[in-house]
C-alpha cells in the first residue's frame, strides 16, 4: 500500500507541536477577528488525510492488475495518486469530458475499479467542501469543488453549483468557447493597418494580435486557464459570495461578463518599437500592463521565462480590473506585496488536469534563498512595507528586493499550510479599494512584521525529504538552490532528473561519489556551489562527467590538495573557488595545469605567497584572487 515515509510522518508530528508552541508564544501579537479565524482549521492537512484510504484502494487495484497480467495498468494506477506537498497549492481545472464509458475485458474491469475508487474519493472531497463552506472558508470550498469534478466528472451536484450544463456526451463550461476574427479595421492605438492583425475572443479575453493564429490561440487558451486558476486562488479578493448557499441550492456560481484586453505582438522588436514611446526601459521586458489603458502587452515566444512574464502581468491586470480598484493602489506602500504576489503566480505549473503553485522548487524561490542564505541580503518587512513606489523602484539593489518580495509572498501563500492566504486576499482587496492604515497588514494577519521576518527565514529552509518526495516537473527546472538541506543520495537522485538544470547550490551537504554520479544526465549544468560541503574524495572524479561545468565553488569545503588532481581533466572549468579550504602549496602544480580557468580564488588557504606568485606566472591570463 501507499505509505507516508516515516521521516515525513515524524516531521508532520513535530510541525504540529511547533505550531501549538508558536501560537502560544505569539499570543501577544496584533490580532483581529480575521486573524483569529485563520487558525481555525487546517484545510490542507484535512484534504491530505483523505488520500490515505484512496491510496490503499489504488494499491489493491494495482495488485489486481499484476494478478491478471495487465502490467501497464499498474503504472497507470500509481500515476493517479499525488503525494501532496502541504507547502504547495493544488488547483484543479474544469473539464468538458464525462466519465469513460464501460468496456469489456480486463481493461474494462480496470477502468471500472479505478472509476469507482475515484467516485468514492470525490464524494469525500465534496463532504470536505461542504464543511469548509459551513465554516465560511469559501475560497477553500470553491477550490475543493473543482477537485471533485477532477475525480468524478459527472458529479451532478458540483456541476450544478459551478454552473456547468449537461450536453449529453459532454459538459458545457464557459471557458471552452473561442472565436477568431480576421480582416480587422485599422488599430487606432497602435497604428496597425487594416487587415494586418487578428482578434481572438474568449469568454474572458479580447486579444488583438499580429502573431500568427496558432500562437495567438495558444496564448488565448493559456490565459483562460490562468484566469480560472487566479479566480480559485484569490477567491476572497474578487467576491464575498457564500459557497454554502450555492451548495444548498440557493444560487450557483455565475461567470462574470468582464473581458480583459490584451495586445499580442509577433516578436520582441515590434513590442519594443510600439511601446518605447510610452514605457521607459521596455527593451528589457517581454510583457507590460498599463492600468490607465487597461491593457496588457505581450510579445510572442514560448520561452518559459517569457510565459512567466505573461502570468506575472496578467496577475496585475486581474487584480486591478476584476474589482473597482483605485488608481496606483501601491504607490505609497506595500509595492513589495503587489510584485511578490505576481511573482508567486509565475510559479503556476501545469500538471495535466491540475496545476500547482509554490513549492520548494519554484523558480523565484531559488533566488530568494541565494539572496538571504548565500549573500546575506535581507530587508526587514517593516522597511519593505513602508517603501513608496518611487523608493522601491529606485533602489540600486532592486533585483535583490524583488527576490525577497517573491520569497515572502510564497511564504504568505503557503507557509502554515496556506492558513494565512485568505487574510492576504482580504488585504489585497482592502488596499485595492481604499487607502489602508500603516498597521492594517499586521492586524489582518494577526502577526507583527518582526514575527513574519522570523517565519520567512525558517520558510526558506529545505530538507532532503522535501527534495526527494516533492520535486514537481523536474524537466522544467533550470535553477536549484538548496543550501543547508543536508541532502543524501536520494535528494541528489531527484535533482538528477532536472535535465535542463543550469546551476545548483547544495551548500552544507555531504557529497558522495554517488551524489555527483546522480547528476550525469544534467548536461546543461554550468555552475555547482559546494561551499561548506563534506566531499568524498571519489566525488571529484565524477565531476569530470559533468561536461558543461564551468564554475565550481568549493569555499570552506573539505577539498584537499590531493583531491584537485581529479579536476585537472575538467577542460571547460572557468571559475574555481577554493576560499578558506585546507589546500597547500602541493596544489599549485595541479592548478597550474588548468589552462581553461579565467578566475581562481585561493584566498584564506595555506598556499604560500611564493606558490601564488608561481601560479600567476603559469596562468598569466587568469584572475587569481589571493586575499
């Protein structure tokens, strides 16, 4: 049967005890009715608890598949189960499909068994949605109802609550309609000639586009999906509706008629040329939202970072236009939160039928960890909150500020199993609609900003179990910062699935030969940070298998002069940092062979001045740092 790893069960128990102690220790923090309500029910934990029986049922089905000789269905059965990460959101997308029709034979029996297990599981999720609605946790209830129809597509009660209509062979949902208009008139704002662009209209978006129809439809479908996700995640922001009344058949969810306007350029050059007259520095962006025009501008291109920009700017647009928002709501304070939440939305990851947000592997979180845990950068929240828009945007360290803002937003949405999230939604609504007082943020969350600072530092920490058990879509990950995670081989094996990884920080871990061997498929890995690592001498030979490796940071690690001999064959290595290590003059002859180096840091080592001088003669084009 599926079982929660023992280490995870222990962490869950300890986490529960720590939460109790923390609540007692912070009883003097600012409080409000909403702040107290936040601690009422841990809905994510309750939802995860439902998976135990479901996992047992799937295990029995998998055993039956083995017994009757349909091995392929064993794997398919296991794929149905998600090992939910309580520091990540799972948002389920509506579908027009109905449950599969019955079939004959063993495959038909398997489909029936799986279908029955899903229907039973969906019924339990529906019960939990009802309980959430009864307690006034409307956002949670709304999300759970979408999950019900992920498992039971024909759950009639939920379909009715969500406003879906039965069309016999499918379900009609509002987001499945799309219209393309060609031969458009001249575009007054952008001076596009008549017939030079198309317009794609969806239930929630109007997109004027000079990109081709295929690219524009890809954007349109993505926007509809992201809009649905945003609506679930930020339910308390855009509505005060009672999901309990919907479940009690006293109404149902009604699709808003609001459409959001998008301009989509065929390439980055056209994007820059068109917007440079309005926007300073637009050359460095691929997306921009203008509240005055109520328009988002995107440039075509399916690069992942470009798509993240679309998500980011869309989040700004949805917040500004879904409610009657005042102009420039973050001009005087809390711009960090506005940008942080938009960067949190960038973490949206498609999992085929559902998406996740947040998680230890979210791209923006990697940079947040680097800023604080490697570089020591941190601005207290009270200072961040008080920055005006002008002060925020004129900071010389703005990139570091953005990283911290992203990290803090991830914490607010996912720490404590997401129990602060409804309060963040309420605060976002308040600041968009009216000017808020200086202490409104603390009062609504029921915590002082200094306490949130401490929570943030704890939130940035990761563990081997988190890496081994909760890495999502590894093929999408390009950066991974896991300092002080104390990784074992299982953690490195998970990282080894990240075949597009460009840099990796595992500062403070024990590194074995097997650990590095696990990374052999990471053919794009250019930078590895092994500061303060205890490294098995045999691991250095394995590093030669990392063909793209250009930078290796061994600062304060256990590397010795003898170990460096194995690195001499790393012909692409450009940067080698040996700061604070125990290497001696015996390392100099080996280092002198590394002709590919551009930077060599031997400061705070046991290499003598004379050996260092000799190295400078042997490597005349290398920047050798000795102090």
